C-alpha cells in the first residue's frame, strides 16, 4: 500500500484514485468505530459519509503528525455530537425529561443492540462509550481521545475508569464470564 | 516522534508519575483486593470484547462502497468549486485595483491609454498565474 502521507498529498491535489485508496483503508475502520459508538448501523453510515465529505473538503487542515484514521474519527465524532445536539432539540420534552439524556439519544437514533458486544457497549452512556471504544478498539492515546471528544485528559481517564467498572458489572450481571 | 512513541511515553508517564514499577504494581495487587478486582475487570473485558476486532465487518456491518464513491466525487467537486471561487475573488480584486488606479489616469491623459493597455496585459498575466500554479500542482484541468 502506498505511504499514507503521499496519498494525502495526492488527495490534496484532488486525485480521485488517491482519495479512493485512502478511504478504502480508513473507511471500514471509521464505520466500525461509529457502529460501536452509536450502536446503530444506519446512523453510523450517515455520520461516516458526512465525516468523509467534511474530511475531503478540509483536507488542507490535516497534519500528518496524527494518523489519518485518528483525524477522520475526530471529525466523525464532531459530526455525531452535532447530530445528537440537533436530535435533542427536536425531541419531545417528555422523552428528555423522563428518560434522561442517553435514552433520548437512543430514541433519536433508533439505537438497536444486535449482539452481546453491542448491547454491552450500549450499557454505557454515550460519553463513556466514546472514550472506551477509542481506547479499547483503536488504541488512541489519552490526548487523542481528549482532542476527539473535546474534554480534558483527566476527564478521559475518569470516564474510561467508570466505563471499565460499569462493563465489569454488566459482564457479571449477564453471566458472560 | 510517531504514534507508537506517544503511546509508550504515555505508559512511561503513567508509571513514573504514579511512582510505580511493575514490581510495585504486582506487590500492590497481591495486597489490594479492589485493584485486583479492577485488573480482573480489564481481563474480563479483553475476553468478552476482543480488542483486535477493529473494522466494520467485526462490528457487524459492511461498507457501502458505491455511496462512498459518490461522496468522494461530491467532495472533490466541492473542493474544485472552492478553488474556483478563490481564483474568481482574486481576479475581481485585481480588476478593482486596476480600475481604481488607471481610470482616473486615463481621464487626465489619453496617452495613459497605452500604459493602461500594457498594465492590462500584465494584469491578465497576473490573473492567470494562480490558475496555472493550481493546474501545475494538481496536474489536471481546473
């Protein structure tokens, strides 16, 4: 596979082949992360497509210091957050006030757990799930997660710690181990 | 410094600032049931949610390549349109500056017309310069 930096350089010159190659590698990664974070394949696909478009339009802003996939996931998480904000605004009040923020997200995005792993992750709140998925599946550094989700490194650590405790309880409750 | 360095340094920082070596950690785990429990939680999670599964097939979905391809096409068109707008804006600004400087001169002296023409040609050359630079950079039509 050609070097990622070279591909990005070619992509910046609007080389369609380079863009196809770049996303052939990174798109499944992005979509996988979003499916785990949103818990909804259709919503994940929509967010991923939005993120790809934004990434292409803003390609000049990418710095090869970080992996392209990291930058792409960061854009996707911003897109996802914006969608959640919009969905919250559009929700009927009783859903937000009675069921709470996470249930409101589930309601808005029609979240559906399809497997043990998905339903386990679904037991976490959206902010903890994002942090856990990025660390556990994608090996992001604390700083990368902090940049991606827009919070301090200390908050990332505490969310990760809480997520681990909650998952442990959930695994025990379901008798998965 | 690459990403791997960053991860190793993060782990080192965690160890140094927590003032703990692997030996310290092992000793503490032997004594502290809460931390043993936490280490157990990490191990359980690693079993139930294998971390190697890092693409969408593992997450139970497949990529829609046709949709992705059309999104890429749309993105490229948006980029080209933006570049065209930038060139157009540059041309408009250049034309405005030329008009502001040379029209008053032309009114004073008809001889200035010749000079205006010379400057006009220079202006056109200047206007096309960014287009040629963009073409050269991209290697195709604008």
